[in-house]
C-alpha cells in the first residue's frame, strides 16, 4: 500500500474515533512510521526486505501493550490505530506469500521480488488490496475536505460562493 493509502486509512480510523487535531496527528504518524523505519533499515543494509522490525506483529503487540500499560505512555494511545491499520493493510497486500515477514524475528525473512515497477503497480491497482486502497483514499479525501480542513478554507471553495460568483459574472456580462 502507498503512503497515501496508509494516511487515508488512519484518517478514517481517527475520524471514527472522533480524535481532535493532536490525537489525529499521532494516529497519522503511526500510519507512516513503520515504512520510515523499515525502508530505512532495508536501504542501510541490516535487512533483506522493507517489512521487518516495525512491521512485525510482535513489535506492534509489544508497542501497543507498553502504551496501554504504562501510565506515562498512555497519552500516545491514538498512535495504536494508525500503526495497526498500517500492519493490517500491508498484511492484506502480503497475503499469502510474504506474510512470513510480519512474524520477524520468529520466522525467517523472504525477500520481495524486484520486478518492473509499472507492471507491479498495474497489477496492484486491479487487485483486491488495490481497490481497497482506492476506496480508502476517496473516503479519506471526503473526510478531509468536509470535516478536517479549516472551515474558512472550505467556505472559500464552497458551491454557494461559486454560484454567487457565477451569477455576478452573468449580471456583469449581460450588462
Ligand atoms: Zn508498510
């Protein structure tokens, strides 16, 4: 799944939980951090795939339990749905062949194929996870525009203003 898909899923999860700006930010950070960590570790060299340490269901479980169990960390709770949505979405894409990577370090890593990028993304867009991502981005965009952007911004582009502008223009052009 692309970063846009992960952010959209986190936005939907945070919106359903009625998070304020601070909590939604934590949720969004949780949705991108696994890729930032694991893709960096993959580029640097210790791992042979970009889905290991931060993508492991074990790491997710330990992090979630620590946040919920330790009073000092409990304010980070909105991080969990964003992080969890990332792992679930990636598991859906990895199913069934590459699920093994999500149980690191208990199971060995399996390198993902490095085929032509265009072919990969065309196949992905037509697959079930690809369709889920497209729908998630559409719903996320709707939530962002209607509920999460500053009201003045939305008003500025509202249909009401557009129609007022159009009617003024009509008056002007018709004399
Ligand atoms: Zn990922």
